[in-house]
C-alpha cells in the first residue's frame, strides 16, 4: 500500500461486467477521454466514438452530459494541484469532431 501512495499513477486495474455497462446505457457512460499525447488518429477515433454516442443518444447531448475530455497527466502529483482547493485537475474539455 505504501508503494501505491508514493506512485499514484502506477498500474491500476478494475474488473467490470460488460453486460452491466450495456444494460445501463446511456447512463453507464460518464465521459469519453483521450490522452493529450495520443496520435491524431487515436484522437480522431475517440472524437468519432463520442459523436456517434451522441448521435445514438441525443438527449444526453442536450442535457450536456458525457463530455469529451483531454487527459494531461501531471509530471508530478503537485503540478496540477489547485492550492486553494487542494485538488488535482488533470482533465480539460476537448472540442468534439463533427461527423
């Protein structure tokens, strides 16, 4: 456990039953994200998947839910800390790709 505290960006896993995700659609999807260091092709695939999700569930777009985010991992844990609120802010909004 101590090692996990020293390296919060180390390897993590979560096991999810895919059927529960499908059964919960569209509410089981909270956001789409792409890494800031991803290739243009990877970014375009994520943008396209995000646009297709909103095409299939247009009410989610109207409600402003399920954003497309860009993840910029901080160089260190303290590099993205808001000192007043003491929280990490490694995510930012991305502009969606029109299909």
